[in-house]
C-alpha cells in the first residue's frame, strides 16, 4: 500500500511531494529536479501536516520509489529508522538545545536510505535565537540531507527561514473526507464519524478523539451548554472556573497514562523496580523527566483551552449564520433550537462582538495571561451583549 494512501484532502500537496520523492537524488535541484533540501509544510491545525511529513519521509527513505515500501514505513511510523530524526516538542517552546542536537545529527550521511531526513513538527514554536541556529544548517546543507518543517503558516517563521525552504500549503479537508477516513481507517460508524468530523471542524486528530472517546464528547457538550447558559456575573466567574477545569481534565486524560508509562519505563531502564527505593544518584534523572512532564501538562492545558475557545467560535459562527439567513450547514446542528433562540434575541453585531471576545481570549491565554481571568472577561462580554 502506498505511504500516501491514508492522507485525505491533500491531493495537490501529495502530487508535489511525490514528484520530489521520485526525483533522482544525484541531480541537483537547479538542474530541473523537483527535489530540494528543505521543505515547509503549512496548514491549519488538524489538516495533517505531520502525517504528510512522515509519509514524505517514508517515500524519501525508501529504495522502492515514490510510493515507499511497508518495511520502511513501519520504521518511520515507529520513529526507529536510522536515517530519520524527529523533533516533536510537547512543551510550549522548542529549546535551542533540542535544535542544536538535531543540527548536529544532520551532518551524518544516510546509512541505509537514499537521504537523511530531519522533521521538525510545530516549527512555529522556535524562538528567534533557536531559528537562527537552524538557519545556519539550512544555508549550508549537507549532501542528501533533507529538512521537513511543519507550521500553521509560513508567517510563523522568520523571513530568513522562509527564503531557504520550499513551501507546500495544505488545505482544510472537507467534513466528508474526514468522516470517510474515520470510517475506513478507524472503523467508526458513519453517523458518528460525520458528527465528529463536523464538531472538530475537519481537524483530523480531534475528530478521531471525539469519535473514539465518549468523555471527550461529553466535555464538549458541557462546554457549549455552559456558554449558552451564562446569565450573570457570578455565573460567568463560576463558568470560567469550570471551563478551566474541563480543559485540565481533558489534558490529564491525554497525559496521565502516558506519564505513568514513561516513569515506569525510566525506572526499569535505570534498574529500579516499580515501587522500589530510588538511589540518590538516579533521582536527578527522574526529576528531569518530571520537569518535562510538567511542561507537557502546561502545553496540554493551553491546547485544551484553545480547543474550548474554537468550539465556542463555532457556536457563535452558527448563530451568525442563522441571523444572516445563510444556507451554510451548521457545525452544531444538534443545538439548532437553542442557537435559534440566541439568534432571535441578539443582532449580528452582537454576535461579532462575542466572536471578537473569544479571539481576544485566545490571544491573552497565548500571551500567558491567567486563563481563568481571560475566560471571565470573555463571558462577561457575553452577559453585556445579552443585556444590551
């Protein structure tokens, strides 16, 4: 099966990358080759940037051609291929030490594959200083080394980085495409797959989570019901606290099991049985693991809050569609009656104010404002709009 088979809604991007993977490594790019040494895959969250990057890596590393081979693809998916290096941070930022180590590994020649491939997920999380370190490697690339960066937009990277990579832009897959992927890849019932794809607004990863996790669906429903039920300042304060709690619970559901597995694996690798006494000489290593897990938990909380705010944006988007009499399908059509009531008692200008308040809340949380205060301000705006 082709390495591109499970990618959905990105035929244009696949065609570009497949042509590059099929090119002769011995012909330089300026000789008419479709291949180049550095790529930037951009697209909205959930569009499949990382999946496309690893499919491209499989095709580049395989000797079987542009469609890859099963053995190489299994190694790439497991991140065990000797010619593949991956930087996938689960923290708020990518540190300069992480990039320095990746740049160092870029100097090695490929051992079994046609190229040496280095993938940086969430490249937009690099600071300016870190980006400048990467720039030096992009300016003087080793032979047969290929960089693949992933980011929401090319504007998220420094202009000097953008000028040294070839950009491939991904589109938002349709709801039908995402639903079909869930049905065929994950065995989800078609009606649930369509609902999950619609609620996730074509975010592939979130759609899969909603389709396979009843608790995630329940948390989303509670979020929307809470936002529609705010009527007083006291309710706004309590509602903001509850939204933060929902995001925290959602983050814990993702990270807790993984944290426990990582700790157990670390203890076994250090020769300590679970529940046994940890020698003082090894405690520093476990503290470092715990610090990494705390940073991951911080990012999970931020991601959970952002997901809640995106869901609220979909709610007010639906209200606006009803107010304008648009025939565009509703994201939250299961709540059409409640949305219709809001649409009748407010104006399109009011709805736009609420959407601006949600966007402002996302900006504040991203700038490290206390999440509870940011959400309180947003919900207070909802009360003011309703009272106007």
